[in-house]
C-alpha cells in the first residue's frame, strides 16, 4: 500500500469516544510494552517540597516549562491509552487545556519564548516522527522537517525528536537519525535496533536547516539551549549503548556524557566524565548544567558545578528557567489488566490489552502466555473472565529468575482445530536461547495429558496446528540447524520445511499456507508465506525495519503483524524495559496487498488478534 493511502486510512480514524454509532466487528487484542502509569510532580531543585502537579492525572508525561515559568506543556493520554496529545496547564496545575487533538502521536512539546507557539514531535501526515509548530491562538500548524529538502531513503531511519526553542526565538534544535542505517545490537546476534542521532537546528520559519553536532558511531540527543542562545547542550553515548540504556539488565553497565557546542564555531566542550547514563541536560544559567542519571546505583539529579544532588527515581526532568524548581514524571510498570480498554484507531473494532501470544480457538476460547507473572499458559473467555492456568511454569523445572524476567517460559500456545489440545514451546528464549534449550509440548485444555512432542536436543518453539489437526509446524534454532519443521502427530516424524533463520510460524485456517517471519539480513526480519509442501514462497513485507508476530484472521483473508517501518517515535535511550520501542500493528490482505496501520502510539505495540463479535456475545 502507498504511504498516502496509509495516511488516509489513519486520518479517517476517529477517537473511540465518538464511535458509539459504528457497528462493531469485535475486539482487537494487542500487547503493549511501556509504562502502565505516569504522573507529573514538581519540587524545589534540591528535591524538597515535592507535590503532584495535576490533581486529575491521567497518564501524563514529558513536561516542559514556559520561559516565564507561568505555564507547563505536557503529553497526555486522556483521550485513550496509547493516544498521545499535547496539553498545557498553569504552573500550579490548574487550567488544563488541550492543545492538539489528532489520532497521530503528538509528543515532546516545548513552548516558544513568548508562549504563543509550541514545537512538538508528531507522526501526523507522514506516519514518521517530524517536528511541527502550532500557533496556540490561531491553531495554524506547520511541519518543519518533512519537506523535499529533508527527504531520505524511505527504507532507512528518518525521524526527528526532542525539539528545543532558542531563548531568542529564532531557532529550534532537535535530534535526528536521518541518513543513518538500521543496526542491531551485539552484532550479529541482536535484532533489536540501536539508534545513531545527530543534532540539528532549523529556523523557526522552517528555513536554514543544518547539522551542528555529529559523531560517527554515537548517539547525540535531547538538545537544550544556553540562556544566551549561543550554545546547545546534549547527551552523547555510543550507538551500541542505546540498547543497554533501555534494558533493565543493561542500564547500570552503560554510560553517557554531557557535551555542548557553540552553534557558530562548533567549539565542543565535554562537561562530564565517569560512569552513569546521563540524559536530560539543561542550562540553568550560562555556566551550570543540570542533568539526570537514568537508572543504576547513581540514579538522580545532578549538575556540573556539583552543588546539588538529588537521589531519586524519576524520568524526564526539566528545570524552571531560574533553576529554582524541577518538574518530572514518575512511572510505574505494574502489569496491565487482561482486556484493559485501549484507544482504538479503527471505529469498527474496540482495542484491548492482552498478555503475550494470544490465540483464539474455533469455539471462542482465548489462550495466552501470562508473561507478566512467569509465562505460564492460561485460557479464559475472550473478555478475560473465567481465567484458568492449564500449564504452570513454576513447577516445570525452568529457572524461576529467568521465567520471572520473561527469558524462559511457555511461549506461543496454539489451539488444535478441535479445541481440545494446546501446543506450546517450553524453554529459554531471547538471548538465553544461544545456550539454553526448548522443546514443543502439548496439554489438554483442562490441564491434563501433558506430553513432549520434541525431545529438546534442538531448540524448538513457536508451534502452530494444521487445519486438520494432524500436524504441527514449529521453528528450530541452533548454530547448525535453523528453519521451520513439520511434525506428523501420528508417526512423530519430522520433516524440514525451510532451512533459513525463520520463526513464529502460523498455519492458515484453511491449511493452505503458513505465515512466518524470516531474518533476511543481520538486522531485518520480514513476513513471508509458504505452502506446507514448501512451494510458493512469498515475501509480503520489504521494509528495512523489523516485521514480525504475523497471525491470520479467523477467516484467513488477512494477516495482522507489527512493523517498525516508520521508525522510532522518540530517542531510543529514553525508553525503559522495552525491546523495539517503535513497533506498530498493521493489517494486510493474505497476498500482501492492502496494508493499513492499526495503531499509532508512542509505545511498543505488537501481537494483534481479532476477536469476532460472535464470540464476545457468548456467555
């Protein structure tokens, strides 16, 4: 599908609050990795006097002060979880006012020095992250970055983030990964992408775009201006470390430094050294720079003069122009409730949250891996009620620490066509698979009859039943053997279907095709289909980013999957506990035509599954 058609499809969507008169086809379940709550707080610069900024907080984040300290702009998902718009409030938290209202992501706003305009990141218009300005009084919008002048290879990263308005009102600084390559971490093992950023400025009128700071192999992010508009400060880290910065097991092992440049001469000053992942730098006067160490044992607020240190767990700090107060967010990652309502970009479907690898039986029963607990296999009604654990990982012999972290467990449960059996992969996953084991198991829907279908000598996982229930397709992984295998359940013989690095197979409802994900190079996965006899291999996606978690709709006419084709929506280093923070859910016809976007959130969305209305009505 063309980009223009995708944009039209997205822009025709309306908020779910206005969709009551649209006939619903059912519910789309989906997984989301990101915070489950976020509240704004304000405190004195030394950390004392902390209080909530907003009494009616509803998932609010990324605040910013006006130059005179009277106003605060911030992002909120008050229109529905996952739908980001810009709001403003008085500095005391009163007078909340919505500034943008669009199905796209609107985020990372900053006020102009006179308070009349905002610059912000938005995916409106192109589905990619661009820098826009909004005149608050007139409502006039302007895209500063998606122009012929800035056009790049559409298959490569091309996002613009974290705008900052110069105090003299003439310039807007921002970070961008335009012109870079998709790179995986820990090459050649990691598929999750790292991010290389440079710092740019553009005139507030959209003219004179230029790069002011770059360093090959490094990520330069979150620029802020000095009070005299002569320098821009930013954090700097290696491109590789943008992976560890967003992983809980990696954040204490990576570091960054605070650097500034003179925008005319390019003179460079490194203001910090030593450990700690330093982000969110901001001049509080012409010499002193405040910043945040994100995660790890040093987490807290610091400044370059060493005069104040606040040890606290927080995110996205910004200081008032006089440096007297600091505004920040506190986030939580408590598990979301199964079937939690989310914002819907499609008026015909209600969106709801699910834990990982959801699948629907032919008689309307839901199964999924309960990853937020220990990745046991759970079944329930499609609305989340009548929950029952049919396979408990805690008693399986797997390492409990790994299963609690989602690195081991029972993944991708799959229903047999008669709804009596559930097959799944049991073992160690993600980076643990290189030295761990996994095998295909199955269990009856009442939790009895557990049996091994493979012996674990080759790492095996992600099964799917054939339409007649006589075969199971799954993937194998080792240094010597990769690809898809088909197991005959009667003879227990296994035959090779593919011998490439393929994963996540799913048999079509009519049995004629298998959808799967193939690693086409070191940093890219795409979606393919193949007939069960190994013929008619078709590549359905070709983006330079990752495409995966493809599943069939119940009628076999469409394939749902998630893709990173339109790139990051923020600086990768600023995310927490995520893998691919820019994935969005899409749908396409079974032959790869008719691609359309289903979500446009700031978070990592994946694992979509349609639940037709006929199953939701059943009790």
